[in-house]
């Protein structure tokens, strides 16, 4: 039993708050106190009402509800142990579904009916029958618990869609399309219910704190670029435009403050004569409102391509904040891809395909060669960098044991107004293996950007105004 259970309901609330913080949610002391007051008013009688009340008290940003719901289900579960299912409630049918075929028949009936309670019952029965994982005996093996992945792989809920539509009696045409979309949404809801049930049952064996830390899928802002799955990459794509709007607002506010300039003493004193010499309304010098230039130099090889593609799309959405944006991609040779970034869809996958098909970034081999790429950029495009240009270099600085050509990087830094390097690897790995990050960090400011949250903080702080 975990520590949260020993401390009762207040202990569970505190443990849940700590888990939410571990997943990137900003929950302060005042929010925790508000949540405790919500629990005092709503009590535990209505779990759904309690969920909504705690969500209102603890969540600050949109897009964090999924993580909250998963953590809430771990610390305030709907039941303890195996749940009562529909077959248990019906006296004339006491036999439990013990085969995959029986469970699939129940799932088809639940999808055809469209009720949430029926889906919950099938999810509970499926996890209980198919998801049990025995404790391993060897070193490094997982302990006992329940696996949502194991359950879904055996049950294959996507195969029940056609049978569910047949039971609904959908006709061809518009009604059938509506029913098909509804059944597909119910299948996704069933997957989530299986995950919730497996986490709940595993938490009783392995401890709530452990399951909440490792079994809850992190928020998109906390997903590491280099370890993102296909589903997480799709979720990251949806964060580009909202993130760009927040950063644009922040940059515009900084620009307005800086454009005010310093106090014009002479004009301020002249205006103060109307108030008996008291400078009530200071006059500021007006600066020339010139927007900065931005150059992106991006490694698009291997797994780093996802990070580079996301950042390129982010800058594309921010292009109105700059007088000019030039984007260059490289693997072992540098080529300009500005038109490919600004003229195509806001899709990292399609962007990577366009760059691979139209840009000359890897004429010799498919491995990164930072030294050759930096030198080719200086020789071909060095003139694009001027005294008003800020340069962002994106890459993991893994040069495959080739010459890093620090002189080429020094040339770029010397030409630009500001130069920053954004590295998607953990700082603890810089310098390991073929990484030359420490050597480059002596020439240019290098910043760790493993997640969207880190990237937004760094970009919001470093981008010129």
C-alpha cells in the first residue's frame, strides 16, 4: 500500500497534486487549498461531480485535462478490485466471458447500443480476463499488474466496428457515415476506458505513486522530441498554432516596451512648465521601429528532423514578427528551404518529405557532418547574415566523429547580431559518444530544448524584438 493511502483522503489529494506537478502542470499552494475546500463541499458521494470540481480548482491551461483525468482516476478510483459487470448483475446469466470471442460479442453489443456504462463494463471484464501480468522472476522484469496494451492486442476492438454497424441497421448514405464516425469515437473511448481500468488495478498492486508517474501518458508539452511516438507527434502538431499565438503576443509586448526608448529630458522639462515644473508626463524618445531578421540553420537528419520540423513550423507561424526569415536545412550539405517551409502545409511530416525531395542536403551520405555543413553555409550563404540578424542553429551536435570545423561556427557568430544553438538532447548527454556539443558550446550559447515547454521558454526569451 502506498503512502497516500496511509494518510487518508487529504494524503491522496496532496499525492495527486505532486503527481500533476511531475507531469508539468503548474499547481500552487493556493490551488491545492482550493481543491481541499472543493472536496469539503462536494464530498466523495458523486465522483463525477468531484472530478469536475477538482479540475476547476487545479487546472490553469487548456489541453491539460487528459493528464488530470488520468491522474484523478489513479488516486480516486471508481472501484477497488474487480468491478461488477453486466453479466454479474443479471441473475439468469452468471457465467463470465472467459474467451476473446465472448468479450468481442459483448463489445459489439455495447458499441451498437452506444451507452457508456456498457463500454465501462466490457472494459472492466476485458482487463480482468485478458490483462493480467504475472510478476517476473529475473532481474529487470516487471512486477504483477494489468496491461492495457496486452488487453487491446488480444481483443482488437477495431474489428468490431463493422459488426456494430450491422447491428445498428445503418442504411447506406449519410446516416451510415454518421453511425460509422460515432462507432469509431466509441472505440477510441473504449481504449481509454481499458487504459484507465488497467491503471486502476495496477495501482492497487504496484502503488498509486508509481503508476501515476510511469503509466500516465505525459502532456504534449512534456513529450521529448527525440522519443515521441507517432501519436504524440500528431498531438504535437496541434500545439504549433496556439504556441505561436502566445509567443507572438509576448514578442509584441516586448517590442512595444522597447520602442518607447529613453526619457527625452529636454522635451519633458518643457512640458512640465504647464504643471509648475513638475514632470508629471515624461516624454520618451521614439525609436525607429525596425523588425529584426532571423536565420534558421536546421539539422534534418534522423530523429532530429522532428524537432527541426516542429521549430521551423513554429517560426513560420511567427514570420510576421520579423522583417525577414530565411531557413536553411542540412545533413552534410546546406541548402535553403525557405520557400518549402513558408509555401507548404503546416505538417511536419509533409515538410520533411518536401525537404528530402527538393533540397540538396545530403549529397554524399545520410549521416550528419556538422563541420562540412557549417562550412558550406558560410561559403554559399554567409552574406545573408548582417548586423541585424539573429541566428538559431537546431541540432544535436553529433558529428559522427568528423571534423566539427569550429572556425566556420566562429565565422557565423562573428557576422550575426546574436547566435543561439538549440539542442534537443538532454544536457547530461552532451559530449558522450560522437557529440561535440561541449566544443560548440564554447563558441555559441547552447540551450537544451527537449520538449515543447522548454522550446517555448527558450524561444520566448531569446528571439529578438
